[in-house]
């Protein structure tokens, strides 16, 4: 193999590795955006619960946790929390994968 072939092969490999790193970084960015959107949804549910509790403060004898609407919001928050945790784990796996590649080089 001549020098030019070797240089060409190394350039191709570098481009492929670079492109892979860009794609993985884009995946991480997309996952972080999804987590951000989930947190915004959870924030909306927390606000709704706060509004319900405030409205019930007029009659403090009523427990807000017995309201089906509050239970629905709590269920949604738990679902969002589970989804966000799964996405965080996926980000950690991608980062670990990137770190493993860097140490292998």
C-alpha cells in the first residue's frame, strides 16, 4: 500500500469516526430536549395541583388528595418522572459508549 492510499484510508476512518461522534452528540441533545419537555409538562401538572389546593383552601376540611383530578395529575407526574429517568439512563449509556471509544483510541 502506498503512502497516498494510507493517507486516504486514515482520512476516511477519521471522517467516519467524526460523523459517528456527531450523530451520538445529536442523539444526546435530542434526549436532553425530550427531558426538558417532560419537565415542563410536570411543571404544568404541579401548577394545576397547586391551583386545586388553593381553591380547596376555602374549605380546609376537604383533603385535596381525595380529588380524582389531583390523583390524575399525580399519576401523570409519576409517568413523566419514569420517562425522564429512562432517558437519563439512555444518555448515560451513550456517554459511557463515547468514553469507551475515546479510551480505546
